[in-house]
């Protein structure tokens, strides 16, 4: 049976799902395995390799590899493929398609097909790594390693920026002069987490029993990377991330939007090369992307740990103080974007036609206190929190406001890999 492998490459991890393609186009895709590699590049941490089969639990893989800082990123995808083949009933030639989530696609309005001997799009994707250096470059490495390991398959590059191609010019335009050097794409807002937002719109529309073109919602995708999106009639009309994923909300290690001159005062020689192997990244970009955000404010990227430190009776005064500030700053920035986007919708859409506020991503799906504190600020718009529902963590789509709440709140568990697989099926017409 032919299969689709959907791969999602981060700067230090690879996750994915393997889907069996049914014989009939009317049958849904079925995930037969979930897989992942974590701690790539992490000094002092062992690489973790996992393959979990849907119906073959006794053949699951859960192994430790070498130290994270000693492994080659591009070797990890072939390693995962070997684990899949050796632990399950799937052969290499059964994997006909690989769908790759790629963060930055520039102005592309659809995915790009790549196959052995037809790899023209990869050079362009690597050029765009300048604007997403910690993501695009790794995705390109993953594509190349798949082409070597699976020479008979076709890859489809699917971009997080695709969903935001509907943002209007007055929203995506930056008030800066033209560049004085040749660049690979215009300097403007592009937006990210688009595959997640598309998945959320699809799931919420199905849950509400309405077409996607009728969905009006503000979404907060909150994970190690965080963003928000204003969605009108199923389409993105604004989002917090910009030219790169750095703009907008605070992340685990990202600063989010700050005064652009701040970094020039915070470090010496901000334009110097950061020294990352295989890519050109300035010292300023590295600090703002990898040394800032929650890590800078609270000394940790673990949001659950930050929440636990809000109880002054259980931690040191310093930990309580830094956690309290980090949480307050995070909440403030999130409320700023959610409020802004709600008013964008309310300007042209009755409140009764707005489907509410959606929380997604690891923090959004597990952060009951954060969800409560956000929705509590909108009681004047008719938001009524159902505390019991808000504390429940079961269900891929669940409402966390009471029945009859004028402004509704939701948790939707995003499925980027599932969407990538479905988009691949649509692109190839099977």
C-alpha cells in the first residue's frame, strides 16, 4: 500500500506522521505511525528517537542516540526512515510521497514539487533561509536527505506562509525605504504558523457544521513559537509574525516585537556573524531568536514551570519574581494582539457572527490559567468561562465557555502533519 510521510522540521527536532493512502479517494487518510527526533544540537542531552505505531505497539521505537551536539542534522531523517522500515511492515518503496512543512515560502501561493533530478526549488528555499535561518535550512537538509534515502518518491514543500497570502497590502506593507541591495523577495509581512491556522479553521468549521468560508475567529497559536491570527471568512487578514517569525508575540526564546534599536544597545557588534555552521546569521538575530523571550525573562522556556513558580510559597523569591514578570508580560502581549484582532472583526462583522477566540499549540492547549486570564478580560463582550470545561484536557475541539456565551472560547488541537498529508493528496489528485 502506498504511503505519505509528513515531516515537520524544527531547529532542534523533527516530528512527523506516516499515512496509508486508501484505495478510494472518498476514504480518509489514516495515520499508521507517529515519529520524532528531539534534542538535536542540544549539548549534554541525548538525542531521543521515537516511532509509535497505531496498531503495532509491541514494535514501537523509543531509543536514545548520541549527544545532541555531536550528531549531523541531515542524518536524522534517514535514521528515522530506517527505524520505520525495521520496526513496521512498511518498505521504503511504499513511501511514495513526502510532505515537508517549510516555514518560509516567500511569495509562493502553492507548494513546490521536488523529485530526484528535479530539485530546482531547493536552491530558492535555501536562499529564503536568510529570513528563517533556524528553520528553512534544516527543512532543505531534510528534503535532500529524503531524496537520497528514497530516490523514487516525490516531495511536496508546503509553506507556513501560504495561508497568509490573503493579507491585504495595507496590512503587509512596511513603512521603510526600498533596499539598497538585491534581495530574494520583498521586505514585508508574510506571517507563519499558516499550516496550523488552516488546520484549525478546517476542524472548527467541521465541528460547527459550517463551511470554512463562514468561519470568523481570532486564533492564538502558543507554543515555543507563538503567534496570533485574525481570520475572516476562513481567510487570514492579519497575523502577528512578519517578515520573519521574530515579529509579534514573545516565544520561548524569541523576543517578539521590540524597539528595533534596543539590540544595538544590548550587545556589542550586533552585525557580526554568529558562527552557526552552514548558515549566515548575525549575532543580533541569534540573540533575538535564541536567547530572548521567556528564557530571558524567567530563565526557562518551560511554561508549565513558570506557572508553578507563580505560587510564592513553593519557590525562592527570585524565581517567583521572574516568573510573575514573565507571565504578566506574556499575557499583556497576547491580550494586545487578541484585542486588536477582535476589533478588526467587529468593525465589519456582528458579534453574533464571530465564532470566538481559539487557543492552540502546546501552551494554548495545556494552559488553563492563561486561557482563563485572557477570556476574563472579555467578559464585557459577553465571554463567560466554563471553568470545568476549561480544566478538561480531552477532545481535539472543545468549547471552554458556557452555553449561550456571546463571545465563545475554544481549544483546538492543531494537526499540521495531517493537513500536510491532505494537501499532498489534493495536489497529486488521489
